[in-house]
């Protein structure tokens, strides 16, 4: 390195000396030299040789140091970029692993929970004595609480992964909030609480908002208000502020006369997995996710959730979000009685495909009282064989199955050249992560119902797929009194002749 720098200094010195001598000769020997005096370059050479090598060597050394520093910076930058990329890859891998874990856990939990809640719903439809009906109610409530916890964890995961989206539609805000009030009226009545909805909005007012997420936020707030209020009332107050350009700011206050909280507890309230204090969890239960998720949802909708509270005097939670004025769409008249007459499943040939016998039994209990003729299959291959043997009006298809899963089965059905290639197919699946519904519908499925299966939701989706709502007239509780069961006789005749 030093020898190379010396060689560079010598070369630059010779170049400098050549230039200096040429300039000096031009100036002092030709243009401005005294007459009669012979030009001598000795002094110029001596001065140049004394100054130039040292200066040149210094500059070369400094340049080498700058280059070495720049090279070290480039090396360090490349190393840090590699570390950042490795950290990013590790974070993405961790996110994927967490999402896969949650998806697997959701699937594994939902499958047995489907059996628990399904059998509880089937029992609830029977003629039970009050004590047994109370036990069944406890089973359903406990299962619903477990589902709420599972959904909260999944929602938080979706929000953190940026996969949860707000989907605004034109809907009645009063109807959205009124559903929440109706849902919690029994719980409030059990505690002798007045649950009141106050609003000056016209009942016909429609706003463009996401009713599912608004209902989720309001449900969390009302649920907490009822839970933490022992006496008095819980009031839901709706107001609207015009923001201009067809946009409004909706404010929904939930005021209670409950236990209240101090300022420090209020600050911790919206943190994930946090409650006001440890005694709150012990006394009232809960994961502490509801408010954290609700605030994030509110902010995604252009608003927020804030709280005012005084210990012993209750709390006021205020949910705000932005909503647009609903677009005026002309009503589309129904064609004939297609959308108004109920679909009776009596005689409908249903192919039920699921590898879990309990899940098949649950669906059978939901549909057989309506007279559906059910054929069972344990995997996609058996379903295809059944379709080849006889015609069906509807296929209920699980997604995760051995031998042939639902994705492969629907592919074979839609690609078939047989008449049953366009048979209506509804997915009954424990896949409930973000995007699962859209992914499955894009494969050619006509409907989607997630497990645990709600009987009413299954009937609604079947009605939508078949063109009209499923009649629930035959789903009345079974009574012990002897009577002529005409529906049952007709169902038996259908099975014998089917």
C-alpha cells in the first residue's frame, strides 16, 4: 500500500514538474523575461521538488483514507441491509407461522365446538322440562362465550396483520344498533336493568357504513355496560353531525350507572389483554380484547372510542365513526313469488359430505325435521360417486377431508361434463380466517357457512342459494302429546319413494 502511494506521488510530481517548467519557461523565458538574461529553470525545479512530493503524497494518503472509509461504510451498510432483510424475513415468517397456527387452532377448536353447539341447538328445539332446558341454555351460552373469545383472538390477529377490512354498505343505522339492544335485553332484564335506545334520527335514514363492524363495536360496549352495572340503567344514545360533502360523523354513546373506574384504569382499558385491574377479570371474566379491538375498528372507520368515568357513578363510552349518505337505489321488484315464497326442504335431495360423523349428525338434525332427504359421504371421492349415481338438489361440502378434500371435489364438480356440474354447493367449514370465505366462493361454491354451524344461518344460506328463505314452519319444538304428525308421515313417504 505504501509503495504504491509513493509511486503515485512520484508520477504526480513528475507531471506537476513538467507543467510548472512549461508554464515558467513560457512566462519567464519567453513573454516576461528580462532582455539579455538567459532563462534558468534550476530554481523552479528545486522549489517544485521540495513542495510537490510532500503535498502530493499527503493528498494521496488522504484520498486513500477516504476511499477506505467509504468502503467500510459500504460494507457496514450492506451488512445492516442484510440484517434488516433477515429481520424482515424472520418477522414475515413469524407472522405466517402465527397465522397458520391460529388458522389450525381455529379449525381444531371449531370442529368439536360444532358438535357441542349443534347438539345443544337440536336439544333446544325439543320439548324439554324447565330444568333441562336451563342446562341446555347454559351449554349454548358457554359455547357462545368460547366462540366470542376465539373470534376476538382471530380479529386481533387480522388487525395486526393488516388483513381486516372495513366493508361499508347502505344500511339502516337504527336497525344495526336496534339489533344490539334486542340481543342484550334478556341479560339486562335478568339484572332488572333498563336498556334504553334513544335517537332522534328518522327510522328511514340509511347510511353507508359497515354494519357488521359497527354492531361488533356497539355489542362490546353494551356487553360491558350490562356486565358492570348492578342497578339502574344502560342507555344507548345515537346522534349525527353533518361533516359536509355527503358525509356524517356518527356518535353512539353507551351510558351506564355501573361501578365506574378511575383515570389510571381508563388509560389501561384499551390495551390488548388488559382489564381495569386483576380483580375485574376474577370477578367478571373476559379476555380484555373486546375494547382494544373495538377502538382499532373505530379508528379504521375514521373515528375513535373514548370514555368518561367516575368510580361508583358509572361510565360513558362514546363510539364515533364516519358514514356517507346512502346512494338512492330503486327497489327491484320480485319476479313472481320466487323471492317471497318459502322454500320447503321436503323432498329436497341433499348430499351431506363431511369426514366427521358428529358434524354430519348435527346437520342431519338441522335439516331432517324440514323433510330433506339426506345422503351422507365421508370425503370428496364418495361425494363424486354419489353424484354419479343419482341427482341431488344441493351439496353441503366440508373442506378438510381425507382421500379428497372439498377444494379438489368442487374442482371436479365444476369441471365435469355431467348434468350435475352446476349443482348448488355450500361449504360447511371451520376455515374462518380473513379471506377464507372469498377464497372458497371464488372456487365455484355457491355459499359459505362457518363452523360451529348456527341453524338459522344454515337455513338462510340454503334459502339464498335455492332462491328463497327456508320455511321454519316444520321446525316447531317436538311435543309429547300424541297427535297426527302429517309432516312426519310425508317425510317418511318421501324417503320410501326417494
